[in-house]
C-alpha cells in the first residue's frame, strides 16, 4: 500500500509542481508604480494590443515586484458623470370638460422631430379644472422632476394632480401616484416626480381650479457622457481583379465599429469579412453598401458597420464586392473601439508589471480575476517609462509534454521496481 501511495505521488507530482509563468515568459512588458494597497487603473496602451497573441486576452498578466501574479479586470472606460441643466418645456391647454379624453395623433399637429406644434381639436370647458398637455418629446435626456410656476399673486391654493403619459399619443397610461401642488404663505410645493419611463407627452389633470401657469421646467438625474473611442486608419490592398480589398491591422484591437472611407465618389455593395489568422477561413461579419458622393450639404457617405462578433479582435479584414462591379480604388478601413481600462489591486510591493504576448499562456478563470465593487475608488497607475518588447519567438517553458512524458516514464519504472521487490520478498517468505 505504501508503495502504491508513493507511485501515485510521483505520477501526480509533475502536475502539482508545474512552474507558473513569470514576466520573463512574455514578449512584452510595461512597468507601473502606485500606492501600495490601493486599487490602480490604467488605460490599456495600443502597444499591448499589438503584442497580444491570444484573442481571448489569455496572455495578459499583472505581476508585482516579486513576480507574483496579481488579479485584474478589464472593462470599457466609462464616460464622465454630469447633470444636464434644467430646461423649459412647452405646454398647452387640452380639454377639461370630459374624463379620460386623451389626445390622439388626429388632435395634435406634430413637427418632423416629434414636437407639438398646436392642438387641432380643442374643446375647453370652463366648468371643470383645466387639463394641460406637456411636451417632453424634444428633450435629449429623460426628465425626472417637473416644476410648475404659477401666477398665484399671493393667494393660497391646494390641489391634487393626476398624471397620464404616452410615448406616441396612441396609448396613454396613468401614473397611480397622487401628488399635491400647493401654496400656503411662504410654503410652496410646485414640483412633481415624473414616471421616468421614456415618456414623450404628459397630460396633467388638476382636481381643483388653479392659478394661471407661467412656466413648466424639467430637471434631470445624473447622466454619463459617452466613452471615448480609439480610432485607427488602415490602408487596403486591392486584388488584381479589383474584386477584393485586404487589410491587416497587425494587432488584436477590439473593434466595435468598422468603417470604410473612399477618397472619391463611388458606391459598391460589399461583404465585410475577417479572420484571426491567415490559415483560417474568412467569416462574414456584415453586408451592405459603401458609398461616397458630394452634395450641397457636404460629403455624404454610408453609415459605419457595428461588429458584435467574438471575432471582433481579428487582425485580418477583407472587403469583397458583392456584385459584378470591382473596386476602382481601395477604401481605407477605419476601426473604432471604446477605450479600455485595466484595474488591479496594488498587492504585494511595487512596481507592477503588465506583461503580454505569449500564445501558450492559458486564459485566467473567472475565479482568478478581480471582482469590482460598484463604488470602488480607483487611483491612476503611473507608467515608470520602463518597457520591454522582443520580436523573437519565446522559448517554450520547461513544463512541456516532454517533461510530463519523462515523469510518467520514471513513475512506470518505479512501479516495475515495486512489483519486482514485492515478488522477491514474497518468494523469500515462502
């Protein structure tokens, strides 16, 4: 039994004792400093994308000064938070004489941008409190609070307010919250919470008579600006028959949008393809028409193509003419992607090395990556100016299949020796 345990340990030891990769096993490295114990963040440099060898980012690592691996995460760089300025909105008297009398597209004249121009079928009743139509359709951001200014001239009033809202003037929904608008001396309650569901039109119904309304103003919650994009332009090579144009980005850029720019007027239907290596088959990522022409308002061109495939990092791209017409010239390829951040805890002691570029490096599992809290406070990692990159192929680590075979051979030899020893001992005791 003891012999069997020894054999099992010898056979499994090569797997347990496999050496972990260190910074020297990667072709590229950049060194950063920061405050120990903090959460550091840096924008991933272009040269990292150019040096990566795995589309799944399996060859990207962070090491501390003692070459110990540090957990990290990658995310698209978020935009900055800001609060839009309040905006005045248009409002119109609707019809206070009938319940559930909601405006429809036949009652409202709408501009091409969706704004209310005027009310066509208006029947104002003087017997009931007025109902007002408020126009939110021209707002860039969803409104959260509506402020109503009244010309009450010091008079007190108090009324409940019911809000109905619609996106398209076809279907109206009711906000079941009961809200109060009032004025008593120096105390004024003239704001109400909006439903916040993308509504474009509001119908405000008061249960009592109110003073004349001077203005309606909406306020907004914090918004996030759109994150910045990287953009690179790559020249294409046209095939001899003019039916294809090929591009090589020479890097695993995470393209989210690709565009094609003609230098002169042209139009051609195309297939947009890419592949991860020259040995793979081309994969169709998009179809459409690329064009360019001049007009009185300037240059008119095709919209870009959004790429959502897992192969968006492919370095090889191809345009293929979908019809009989060939390319007269090779359009430029423009690739865009949101700037990405690498975040890691300043564990151990610095400086910390961002290493990349080894196709044999295994991807990290989710358990080895950094989970980031929503309110995590980040500090900028500072590039020390130290970098290393070699174009030479990396030597294979000393944990190859040859080593495993050697250990397996030695284990088999131990098994044979144990069997022989057991046979000898057994023959002696007979």
